[in-house]
C-alpha cells in the first residue's frame, strides 16, 4: 500500500516520527532509526489523532531493530504502548462502557488491532491472540499503514482502536510497566497462582518485574526472583520479591538448591519464565515442584532449541507447562484498573524509567539492549 | 522386612506366585520369573485374601523385568491390576459407599495403597499421585511385603486396600483395559477434551487405545491415532478412531502433514502422547494447533532427553503441555462406572487379550515386549 | 427504521413471510400470524439471500406469540434457526475458516448477530451473550429490519451473519435439534459433566431431550429424565436416558425418592433444569447431591418467583447453581461438528419433527404450545 | 460413649473446661455454660495434649448455645479454633512436611478431624467437607469424646489431628481471624476473584471482614462492603474495603443503586454473602452483574426460606451461585501461610479482639450475640 492510500492528509501538516528502516544483517544490530516528517492523515470516520506524551522502548523493539521477528513490514515506526492526549476526533470513539471520548482526554490504546471476531481462532477456540487478522501498532503495522507507532509526536488511531481513559493513573507510572503489564498479568493468570503459593520468576527485565508484582497482588505468600544485574534485583525486591538471586553468581545446580532451600525442598509452586534464554525453560521445569505449573512467557523470539527429559522433567513430575503468547483487551483493561489502586501504583512506581527525546531513540535502544535501563521512555 | 513380619500364616497353606527375582544387567532383559510357593498370610483385622481370576501383563511389567524403574524392591510379584473373588475376609471391608463386601464377591482393587492423606502433597497440593507414602501393588511392594502382586493365585488385600464390586462388568472386558483405563481416563481429562474437538492419540498400545475410546466417549468429534502395527490400528479404529496412521510408513514431516490435512491445516485440538519415545513429546507439540493442549502420559520410564524449540513449539503457540502421572481412586472408580454402560463396554470388547497360565508368564512378558499382543492376561 | 431504509430491493421481487403482528392481551395467546409479501432487499456488500428449506417453531416462538418476552419489536417474522440454500451473494461471505461460500451452498446461520466485540461484556467479562448490541434473527429483529426470520421463503443474511456449511448433515436431522442444540450443549458444558456422572434432566421438551443426548455424549454413566408426556419420555430413552419418569404420576417427594434410589441415596451429580416452571429450580437443587451442580436453562421467560431454603438447599449442600443464557457461535459450530458424527446424528434422528407449510404456522404454533409435537418445522 | 471410654487419665489430673450443657427451648437462648473439671486423658499413641493460650467465640458458638445446629452431641466444650503450646506428646506427631512436633511448640490445629479418605465424597467427588465421618472439635465432638473444645485449659489432640506451627504468626493476629480465615479464603476462592474485579461483601461480621481482606489480597481492584454497625464498617475499610455502607440506613432498592453507582451500572463482579439472613442471598443475586458470581457462605444455620425469580435473578443473568460449606486443611494451612506475610498480618491486625477469662464465657457469648465485639477470645 502506498503512503497515499494510507489516508494522507491534504492539509500538508506533518508529524515527526522515528522510523526504523529495516533489520541489520544477520547477527548484526540493525540500521539506526532516523527522524522523518510524515504527513498527518485525513481522519477516517470514527478515528482519531493522538498527541503522544510518552511511548516506550522495550525488548521487542531491540528484536525489531535486530531483525529477530518474522513478518515485520519495514520500514516501521516502533512504539507499541503509548499514552497521550486525543488531539482530534472524527466521528465518535467510545470506550468499552460506551462513553464517547473527547478531544483533550488523556488515554492509552490497545496496540492490538483488527482481531477479527470472525475466524475459527476468535470464535471457536476463543484464542484471539492467535487470530490471523491481528495487527499490532509499532510491530506488524508499518509506515505504509501510516502513523502507526508511538515514536512520533502523533499516532493515528484507526477506526476500531480501543482507547482507555487514564484518569487517576499517572502517565509515568503506567509507562513504567508499559507493555509488560498485560503480558505479565496474562502470565500470572496462566500460572493459576493460588493463596499461599511460592512463585518463582526467572528474569528481572520488565516482564519479570511485573510478574513479581502481579504475583504479590494475586495472593502468593512468597515470591522469588532469579535475574541480573543487582539493581534490577533490588527493584524486584521493592516490587514484592521476598528474595532475589543473581544468576551470574552461581551455576544452575546451585540455583536449584537455592530454590529448594526456600521451598521446603520441593521447588516453586509456580515458575514464570521471562528470560529469553531457551535453557531457562528446562530450568523452570526443574525448579518447580511436582504437580506445579510453569508459564513460558520469555520466548518471544527464536533463540534455538533446548533439551529436556520428558520422563524426569515433565511426566513423572505431573507438571503443567503453559506457553503464554500476547494478551488481549481484557488484560490491558484490567492492568489499568489495577494501577488505579494505591497498592498497585506503589509497586510500579519502583521502576524509574529513563526519558529520551525522539532524536535519541537509538541511544534508548542501545541502553535497553545493554540492560542499562529497566525501561526507556520516548518523549516526542 | 522379613517374610515373617509380613504376616505369614501359621496354617502352612501357600499360594503359587510368579516371582520376578531382579532386573537384568543394564541393556539386557531381566532374569526370568520363577514360580514359588508363598505362605498365605494370617489376615490382619479388616484385611482379605483375593482369589485371583485374571491379572494383567502390561508395559510396566516389561520395564520392571528390564530394570527401567527406580525404587522397585526386588524380588517382587508383578501384576498390579487384577480381578478375582474375595476368598476370606477378616473383620470388615467396605466399598466407598460404606457397604460391606462379602466373601465370594467378585471385585477388583486399586493397586495404589497408602496414599497418606496427611502430607503436603495430599492435603495442600491435592496431588495424591505425588504422595511420598504411596505404594503400588506389583510395583513398589515387594515379596517382603507378602502376596502383593496379581501373578499369583492369591493376593493379600492389606487393611485400607480399596475394592470395587464388579457387578455387571465382565472380568475380561475390564481386564482388556486393565491399568490403561484409569491412566487413559486421567489423560483425557487432563486434555480438557471439548465437544467438537479433534483428538490426536500418539501410540496404539493399551494406553493409546483406551485414550482413543475415552476421547470418543468424552465428546470429541474426531479422533486420530498414529501408531503401529496395523492390527493395533484396526483396533484403534474399532474403538472410535476416525482415522489411523502407521508411523513406520512415513517420516515425521509427512505425519504432520497428515494431521494438518485432517484438521483444516491447524493441527489437533488435543494431542495425547502415549508412546514411550522422548521425541514423540516434541512431535505432539508440533502436531497440535495453537492454543491447544498436549498431554504427556507415555514417558513412564527414562529414555533420555529430547529437544524442542521453546519459541516455535511452545510460547508462540500458546500451548499447554501437561504431564500426567498415575491416577487416583476416582479415575479407577469412574472407569468401572463407565464400563457398566453398554456403549463403553462395546468399545473395550474390541481388545482381545491373550491368556497365559501362571507358568508361562515369561512368554507373556516376551509377547508384550515384542508387541505381539495388545494385552496379555495371566490366569493363575 | 422504515422498511425502505431496511434496504428494499428496487426489483419489485418479493418473499412470502409469516408475520407475527403483535402479542395478545395479557393472559391471552397472541394474534395469529399472517402471510405477507415482503419486498426482497437490495443486497448490501458482503450480504446474501438465503432460500429457506426448513425453519423451526420452538417454545420461544410460543412465548413471542403470547407476549412473554421483553424487547420484541413487533411485527416480526419468527423463525430463528433455519437451513437453506444460498440463493444470491453480493461480495464475499466466508465461513470461520476463511473459505468463501458459494451460491447454491446449503447452510445454516447463527441467529445471533451484531455481538459487538467492543463493549465491556464482550471484551472484559467475555460474556458475549450479555452484549447489549446483540440482535437475534426472528426474535429481536423485526419486520422493519427486513427479512429477518425463517418463516419466509427468503431470509436476508446481513453483513456479518455467520454461516456454516451443512455438508454431511441432513437438514432434517439438524432441524430436529434446531435451537436446542447450542442451548443444550452450553448447558451440559456449564454442568461440568464428568466421566461416570449421573445427570438428571428435568423436562422433556427439545432442550431437555438435547441435554439428555449431549450428557450421554459427554461421558455421563447414567442419564435420568423427569418429564412428560410418555412419548417424549420414550424419545428421551432413545436419545440416551437410562431411565425416565412421568412427573405427572407422582408428587415431588416421590420424585426425589426416585432420584435418590437411582443414585445410591445421594442425588444426581448434575441436574439440568429445562422446564420453564420456577418451582423446578428448587427441585433441581433438592434432587442434586451435595457438592453437585445445577444448571438452570429452562427459565427463559418470567413465570414469577419461587422459594427455597438457602441453608438446606444451597449453602450446606455446597452446591453450584448456574444460570445459562443463550449460546455463542462456538456452541452452534460445535453442535454441527457433533452432528457430522454418526453416533450423534443417530441420537437426534429419534426426534421426528412434524412439517407444516408456511400457511399453517398458526397450527404449528398451537401444536407446539400444546406439547402435541416435540418439534414443528416450517417448510416455506 | 462414656467419659471413661474417652480415655480418661488415671493420674487424677484435670482440666478446667467451660461446658455448654444443651440448647435452650426453641426461640430462647440456651442454658449458660458452666465450668467443670474434666480428667486429663491418658494419651493414645501419637496423640498430644495442648495447653490452650487462646480460643475463640464465634457466631457458630452462639448458634450452638441457641440450639440452631443439627447433630450436636450436647454437652459439649465449645471452641473450635484455638492456639496453644504442645504440653505433652505421646509417640510422634508430625506436620504436613513430615517434621515431628516438639513439646513446647506453639501450634494451632485443624478443627476438622476424621475426614475419612475412604468414602465416595472423599475419593470420587473430592468434596471432603461433605464426608459423613467428619468430626469437628467444639461442634460435633462432645464431652463424651473428651477434651475436644478450646474453652478449656487443655485440649486433647487425638491421633490424626493436624497441627501447624505458628512460627512468625502472633497468636492474637491469627485468632483475630480465627475460624473466619479458612472459611473466607474458601469463599473468595469459590468466587474466582480476578484481577480488576469489584467484589461486594454482604455482612461485616468476622467472615465478611476476612472476605474483604482476602478479596484485596487476591487482586480485586475494588472491594465494597454492606453491613453494620459503623465500627465494623470502619474495620472493613481498614481491611481493604474501598467503600462501605450501613444497610440499616437505607432500603434494599437504594442499596442496589449504591452498588450500581459504584460499578458503572452493572453490579458487582463477585458478591460474597456472609450475613446469615436468607433474603440476603436474593439480594446478592440482584447486586451482581450479569455473568458474575455469587458465593453463599452466610447460611450456616436454618433461618427459613426466601424467594427469588429464577428468570430475572438467575437464568437471564447467566449467574453462578455457589454455596460454600466448611473448609479443608488446605484453606487452613494457606491462611496461616498468608498471615506469615507482612501485608496480610497488617490487615487482620485491624481486628481488635476482646479477651475474656474462662469464667466469663457466657459474657463473651452474649457480646458476640449482640454484635458488641467483632471477635471475642477466651483466655483459659
């Protein structure tokens, strides 16, 4: 589709966007993002223009830069979770309560768009995250689709995009969690965390940290975290982890002993893998008690195979191992409902994002890739 | 424990039992079973003596012979599922309805004994199959525990053994399923088979065949089976499989295509792995649709590791992979309730067990090991 | 909306429809339906015209006639479940597999339309049957919406209507179940029927009969039915009921004894209420065992209050009582998947519908209201 | 059984116990409790004597006094949840981890004893709270069974009683919750409280207050409470209720409006009824949103019938109404695990129990009956 067909405004007004031109050669980091002026769209009926206040840089954006995701229509404007002000509305946009949104409202929007509600996955399997029509702002929408990422001063909210008013939720508190909020909530729910459980979180990136917090809020009696480096582990403790271990300091067998020592020799009731390392999936199985649950939410890109022993690690353990892909509107909505409570807001306020102007998105990407910051925010 | 402490009768009467003396050298099949005369026990209060009518030879017995299971107190009397007549009762034995059993009643009994109902696994995790006190007739009870296996003309039903009256269920129909009944019912329940589902069963041994039948009874719209050899596949079809594939005739990629062709390109909704081959677990993941369920019930012994891709095979697929270990009284009881119905009895009557006298247990073991018979029964 | 705005064809061609003009005075049966010629619509993009082969008359239609449902936009064309041939398609209509439907295809369609996938009930509660935008052909669509009921030789399938190809399912077998199929499947699923359960169905109308059949297909070991008259009970037996009781022959206390006698004194594991009588809900609670489940699917119209004892009938029994309203595409789709199997088709073929031409819809309504027929079909 | 057969010690030592001699005449409060000297038992193998530190007076004790419970073997020693020191152990008593308890350990014990793990309810339905063998200290054990209630300076822990060490949990914090802890945890779990839910608790007695706190800990975004009087509502707010309403100040219709105003017009997602008033069950249904859940845990005694409209209150609402009877070891164990966390301990520390010496149990009962205290504790 040409940019023109993507509904370009005839007014001549433009937005400034950071455009990711394409992935690098295999094994290299990608080409740097560059600022471009993109014509503002003529609004279709029941669409809107969002003036971006904050957008995020997450691990997925690093994968996008490095060409580790399939099906990305480069060039793209990254930035899938953002918050901002409704600048201009054409027609009517309502929230899920049927209330019309107004220009000037501070909102966020679900990055997932076009889940079809017509296909077998949507209607029979009720697994909308596997709907083939699903599009994601900043990831599977590209520049040809218009202003479809948050690393820009404006985002075009196409008809059907789902907005949520942010009354009572500070933008920075929300963006400190960002896309990790619905992802981690989904993972904790897939883990069937029960009152009194010990939850082990593998990984201390944004998803791991949010998984720690949601496990605490769900009624776990003990939350453990294995990750690195030490400042992230300190953050994990502040967000509810009762104990945290730097995995770089000891081999797998000692880590297993550490978990067992803290769980009466049994292993965790629920382990949530948020690492990105294939071997961590097998470790998660081994760190979990018999008849427990493992949620795998850290394998969003292909890092190759790993091996395990189906008898010892799975069948004899009577284990549940649950992949957790994406999230739907419900997770997004309920994450924000949780942030409206003081006790949840206090947890995420422990994450201190670093802010970058739009012109420094490449630095932001580098800082996230290097693990220098837990969360980088773009301030267009 | 000495045989004496195992409650030997002072009467001098004996039972004839086939005793498995111990496992063979690694990689070899074990030493042959031998007939021995075992003194009948003096009955403890609320115990009984069962006159065995039929006992079974299953794959686990082959594993026992070959030393592939841990924690087996050789020498043992194999035979964990049996049916017979209550020969002598001391005190009172009741069924779960509180009805006293009578001498002369035809019964079977749950091979699992001593689940403690006192430990963390029993009481908090409610995962009694992981109770450390759990003992199994014919497997983890040995000769020192007395007449604790079905390959004998008498079995000693210790206090607390749970018996079920077999009224309305022919002994051979029940024994045709034998231990595969509760195991496969448990697996099908773990698979959350839903009306309209396509269930794929990997393996056409007794557990696979029973999984086919229970899937049919549970409301699957289509049941597929991949196994061998052809007579077992014919049996699978008779027990409810809509289609069956001999895996020896084509490589894995073609088998996957076969499944996809029969499932609109998606893969099975539920796959139940009953093969004993580690690689089959990864295949099960690949043969299953996104957001589907895989039940692993075929990895009862350690055949080593296998590899998979956590991104492609698990996380992106949003898959549930569920190990399924053992079964409890509920599965055993409800299996027999099902066999009291005509439609279920008709399914299992398709399995034609071959009968062996006690003196030929080694032949029976060899026939089962070679896959020559679906089910071998011992007639003491 | 005027008929004109409902997209009237400019061709001058018409369909013959049986129109229900409005409800009668309170306590009376409504005014008779009358045949009218309705202009065929100009097809909107991605819509179609269905040539009706069979439509049904169900209990809801009697309630419609008698004004017992709220929010009905009389005059209406009743007939919510129908089967027919796609006569004319404008644009593209696909099934859930994304396959385009062709003119000439034999199909049915989900009567529920316009579930919005945008509101709190659709997206957060995931309870689409409570979506406020939901419209139902033949019930909450009226004549002003066009040809929106099956008692006509043509039905207008508006854009977004969901069609299913009927290959392999005879029209009459499907229509013998009709709207009771998804309703009863939903109820049986809400009942969490487990292998070995005894299911008690109260009521022997179409929903009750389909609940009997689905309970059988779901793995119940015993299905009981209390209803009337005797020919329906005979049908219940043919569809899988192990025993059936004519409730007109004995008082409630004796019916309870009958259930208890057949359930070891405990009551049914699951009771599915399909009667339309408020008192039956309390009876369902009393006929069910402690810690069992009651599904209430028979209270689709307001017949007033009933009383129960919250201590004895609910709290002390640790009972689950589950209302079951409507169904969604999944139930409809999977019902038809089930009918593609021989064992399910055989069950519903026991219902022998009586056929009526369009001109005799009032007779059909009278026969259904009087319980003279289990199922009446309209043949336009 | 005579007191002698209940294992009376031959030493001549006695315990002082408050004995409830029997219920009053219908409609009257019962006869006063009286102090008696009860011989200490000779300990059976694997039993123990507990020196009571604190025992509780709960609403059930008032019902016991007033003869509102069936099957109570008066005279009895009330006091079902207690904490104390293990004074004397004969043989071995272990906790669920298999660790032996020592004389001097501070423990509590599960009041439920003798759940049989042999009957249909225990083994097939897995509903141990409906096991017919179940006995409860202080309620269905009577004086003939020995020192079987906490209103005494010693309690006899029969073989099989399940003890939990209280390390890290102050006795008063635990006893402030007392029996309401496992009861309310069970109710909140039955309610399937989800992240973001609004939970409405009806009743502000001990169970209601604990339900408020557990809802908060489970991830509810908003917790509402309707009860009385104002000091209990203040306690509810301190324990996590976002808003609380005194039901004595407004009629039912206004209360419903209050709930709807706070829930976007829909009603609560989950309502937990903890009132003891039959009408409250119907109100709970009406105060809950469509497709929501109602848990009925306040109807522990028979206060008669109430009426509801099965169409409007249940079926059309697609509601789940779940009775919740008793609790099992798992709820008890996990309640205490939760109290080991700071955030849970802080919640229950808001309840300020009033202490009474053993000689004043009748005053304590009167204060609880009159609602003067939230929780009364007996200090023997």
